């Protein structure tokens, strides 16, 4: 039973780690590509306002996604610490 729980915990930690890394990479690449498109186009004033609103929306969305994955990572870390503490002090008789 302990081996299965430990195996699941290792799997969960790896999944969260790769999810966080891929999210950071893809969001940075996505915002960078959109930022260069916004900066390199010739547009009139109305299109400029639309592009600025789009860039602000993408930046806030990327920040919210990163914050969400950060919270998930912190919760997983706390779960790991609680699990270790319970296993250490729960095994004493």
C-alpha cells in the first residue's frame, strides 16, 4: 500500500512539474509572438486600441494561468510535506 501511494505521489509531482514548465514556456512563446506581431504592424488609431486591448487581455490571461499553476504547485508541495510528516510521526508506537 505504501509503495502504491509513493508511486502515485511521484507521478503526481512529475505531472505538475512538467505541466508548470510547459505552461511557462508556451505562455511566454505565445505572448512573445503576439507582442512582435503587435509591434511590427502598421495600423490606424482604432486598430491600435484593439491591439492594445488584445495585448492587455493576453498578458492578464497568461498571468492568471501562471498564478493558477503556482497555486496548484504550492498545494502539491504542502500535500507532500503533510504526507511526509504524517508518515514520520504516524509510524511511532
